[in-house]
């Protein structure tokens, strides 16, 4: 996860952009007040991971949940790129090449 530190005054001017970066780019937007970290904006997928981590589930359940979230991100990326569904390994290679 990428973290981006943002002052509250900058946030006021560019809120929509930062929300989109968290929601679609997977970034964690850390809000600063007088140079001190106060809060964060995270995407819903990230929030779900945090919630699941707090439930006390065993490691296998976490792995399956993370795999489901990754599968959904890959599906959305394929749609955005106009790529028809294919083998996940192929898709991961394609994603890695774009990074």
C-alpha cells in the first residue's frame, strides 16, 4: 500500500482526488494537522481488510479474504483495460508489467 501524507489545507482543496486515489488506486491518505499524523482516508477494500483482521479469524480465513479482494481488483482492472477474463497468472503478469 502506498501512503501519501496530506495537510488538511491541501485536503480541503483536493478532497475528491484523494478519495479517488484511496478508492481506486489503493493509496492510504494520511492526514496531517500541524505536521502531526491525525487520521487517514482508506478505500473500502482496505477497510474490509482491517475489519477482518480485527475479527480474530485464523490465518487461512485472512488469506482467502485477501485472495477474494485481489481477485476483485484484477477483475476491475481487466474491465478498465478492456481485457476479457483470462487466467489469473497471466493477468498478474500483465499487471506487474504496467507497474
